[in-house]
C-alpha cells in the first residue's frame, strides 16, 4: 500500500518539485495553499515557493490553510493536513463520520481517525478523483494509454447504497490505554476513542463494542458476514496481559455472537502471531458468494465490501470464461472465493490449482474445496510453487507439481503491494492464455502490468470498481493476454 506518495510515485512533470533553497517552515506550522490534482495515496498536490506539498483532506481547486505534518526545511516535499477551507470546492460535502472529519477535528485539537479520508467529497466526485489517479498511474507506471483499452471510469458495484455507507463487513479496532475501543490517526501511534463506524455494516455497529471495557486487549477484529450469519469477534490479547482479558470481554457480547482470542507470547512477533482459542460459538464465519458456501477462520482474508465477493466473482468469470476440461490457477487464492466457482466450471475433467501463502487461510481453502477432486490446494509462495511447463520436479525452487501443460487461465489477486517481478516472471513461464488480475492498488497494478509486458503480455481491459467508498482506495479488475 502506497500511503505516502513520493514525487517519483505521483509522477508527472507537474508534480515533481524543482530544486530550491531550504524554506524555513517546520512541522506544525500552517501555510495557505491552492490545491491541485489528486495524487495516489489520498493526497492532493499543492506548491509553496516551488516546493511540492502533499495535502490531505482537501479537494482540487480549493484554497486551504494547511498544517505541515511532515517535512524538514531541506526536504524535497512536505505533507500537510487541511485545517481550514478558505475557498471550498463545489464538490465538498459534510463528512458522514465526525471522528474522521479533519476540519472538525482541527477545531477540537484532536487528529481525525484514518480510514475515511475522502468523506468530505461528494460520492460521484470521489469516483472522478479515483479515475484520475488510476489513469495517471496506468499511463506512467504501466506504459498503457487508458483510452486505448476503453477505460470507462470508476464505477459503483450494482446494489451500492446512494450514500456509500454501511459496506464494511470487516473492521479492525485498537484499544487505548484506558481500555476503550479506538482507532489510529493517520500514520500515527495516537489512538482516538470511537463510538461508531459508519462505513461498517449495521451488524458491526450493533455489537456496540465501545461500551465494553477492554483492559488487556490490544486489538479487536470483527467479521460480520453479508449473508447475515453469526458475526465473529476476535480479541487479540496484549503480550503479557493478565489471563482472562478476552474471556471477560466476550461475556459482554450480545447473544449469538461468536468470540475467539488470539493470545500473544510476551516479546513475540509484532504481526500478532499466537495461539487462537474459542471463547464462545465458533472461531470462523460462514460466508456465501455465487451460490457457494465458504468457511473463513479468525483473521483469514475475505473481501471486506458486502458486495465485493459477488461482484468480483462475476468479473473474473466473465474475463476468463472457464470451460470444462480447462486448467486454471488461482494465485493468492485466500479461502477459495474464486477457486470454488472455477472448479465447478472446469468440471471433473479439468483442474484448478489454488496457491496461498497463509497456512490458516490455505486450510480454509481445503475445507471449502472438499469433495472437488479437480481442485488442488498448495500452500506456499507463487514464485516457488506455480508449475511451469517443461520444468522437472523441484526446478526453480518449485514443488513436485512442476511441469504439465500451460494453463488456460490464471486469477491473480495479490496483496496490496502487488505480485512483484519474481511472481510475474513465474506466471509468464506458466504461459496462461488469459490472466484476470484483481488489484486493490493502482500503482502496484500498473507496475505489474509493465512487468508482464516485458514477458509478452498485454493489458486488454481494466475496470475500476469503487469497493471502498469514502476512502482513496479502489479495486481494479484487468485482463492480460499473451501478445
């Protein structure tokens, strides 16, 4: 995820700073700035005496007073937060979430929580901004003209609410030093107590977690399936916390809600690795998509927008057009969102290979694909485990499954950082005829598109879906084919 764009990342000559003498301005001071184009990462480009300033919580064309948040006098660029709007954009609206409203927070001396940085823009304008960012990233980093592939702008999924709220089926919260439910300010260790999350579905807010004392808890993860099945609350206990912290919190949850605890070892891994134990109900949630049932355990990955699973499966199946007897690979496959319908489409005479690196999520995939012998689940890294035609067992660090015919199609749904050059090279060696690439980061998508071009693959289409309303994030589904 590129939350902090550098001038190299944001690109055009218009956004690259000139070399200037140091300007005597320090973090915490305010500047009056005329705001320009959007930059990847939720910022907007402004200039002060030749120096680029990346401004959050503003809109193009506005005149704002912005407080410098990062950047020493000699830095090539600064970052700032709009704290007062002197000349507002016609697209500026009231923010739907007071805790994330930068202007309101500036008046109270408290920073806004992160996660809704576009809430001050009308929903249609948010999508226009995302389209501009996507076009710039694709043309500059990917070397592809968006018009040449028929890019039609950012679109809302069918069934989206008019206000763009109540879409998150997953939510992650921190806990402050007083045991209160909280969220982080943007790129800060500071925690802000919260009492609601308007971007979350009603089932998440209905838990009223802010009313539960949470001493000894470091983080709270919530999953509330769009199907209406029982929510799961995962309490991550702080390393070294007194025993029973999660148990006490779980007793305060409403009836019918499952709860689990992740207990961390003192001095253990920073990623929260530890032992998962059931407190009540079950340690997994039941999800549905495209007529299929799925089991997703604990912190296992699942698309967070309530409409995303159905929407993305429809997009991927439309791009790959899987047929009986075909051989397809689902890479970074998660719990099997795409693998299950693909296995059904290729039938017993075909093969679908699922590759997923997270052990727990890979186990979920095995359960979800039980009874489908045409589906093979492999745990490991794509660049190591994806079979390539003509390779012997173990070649290039691969597994015993190396070799065989080329793949008819590939689903590529990597983490936010993208697939990367090693995985792209491996996929190209597997010689799939079509690649359906699902991405939540336009810069990573564009970089991988450029790498695929070096291996003989061309981007034929790209559709951007607004699966993260009121944030700068977007979901891209692209089709790459062998040239």
